[in-house]
C-alpha cells in the first residue's frame, strides 16, 4: 500500500478562495501544513482568510485577480513561487451558476460563464501542469460538480461548463500520470455557500430548481476535508456523497428514467 503523501511545507494555490469551498479548503490545507496562495477578486475577504490562517500558525499570501485573465494567473503562479518555492498543488475552484432557460440564454452569457468556470480553470492548471511535469511531482485539482454527469433544465450552461472540467481532468489525468503528476476532479453536491445567493442575484430572483432544500446540501468544510484527503492519497474523482454518486450513475444508465424525473421537476417548478 502506498503511504500517504506528507503535505507539510508543500505549497498550494487556491482560486475562489475568498468564500465557500475555496475558503474552507484554504483553511483545511493550511491546517495540514501547506503554505497557501489565496486568489479571488475580493481583497478584503482574502485578507480575512489570510489572517485566520496566520492566527492558527499557517502561512498564506493574497493575490487579487480574475481567473479569466491569463496574465493574472501567470502572476499568481510567479508570486506563489516567489513566496513559497515550488508549488505542489493547485485547486481551481472559482466559478458561478445561473438559473436561466437554456434555449434562450444569450451566447455572450454562456461564453462568459465558460470563461470563468472552464477556461479560468485551465488558465491556472495548464501552466502548472507544465511545471509539475518538469519536476516529476504535483497535483492539479478542479472543483467540478455532481452536475458534470447530468444536464438540468435551466442550468445547461453551468452543467456543460462543469462537464468540460470533468472531461479535461480525466484526459489530463492519464496523459501526465507517467510523469508523476496527479489530476483530480471534485464533484460536490450543493454546498451551503454564497454560490446560491450569487446565482439568485444573477438569475433575477429566487431560484426555483436549486438550493431549495437542506436535504441535498453539505457544508464547504465537508468538501474541503475530502479535498485534503485526496491530496494525501490521490485519486481521480472526489465525491462527497455516495447517494449522489449512485443516483447520478443510475441516471446515466437509465436516461428515460432521468427524463421522467426532470419532467416532474419541471412540472413542480411551473406550479
């Protein structure tokens, strides 16, 4: 059996680190002894995360920027390595969703979501994987979603962006394994974060299909714990709910049943 990887003193970069899964993962990684580079748009929120990490004895730096900005990602990498040396891990976590009809969603809106959720991940992961391959070590992770395996009405763009992350992670995982590099995708269910508040704001009102029931919600700390566990003992996909994983697997195997369930969902939405 392969022994767990010692994470102490192994630096990690985390995008979308100002809140939610990113924030929780940054704190969990710092507790595991990893120096953390925090990246997001909000300086104040990032500084608060940094302060919490440092008060607990950890090391962190703040870099402000947008994941869809290629140059900002390169600056993030450079500043992280200047502060901590060779980076061992990256967690591409930044992303957003919106509840809007797929058939009429503007192409510019779809493209903007992909720029953040998908291309924003690659802007960090691809240059870091190149470094990992040169060094013969490293771990790249993308926070995808349980919805990467299934398309929901009114969430087509979001599901598609998460599926793109999922498929790229799988492809890259096998391409770089021979070089000693790990690539993992993370598939959380709904988490109790600002994601749903932001999605509601972007959707112009209360969400009707998502974020409505605590039965299908998890804390970001639960997801963060699974991410740290994967960093210690790498695997291809990280799932935080066996029920969701089983349900999605069945839905892929039985598309007619899935359409029946989605039809009922739509009916309830319209009532």
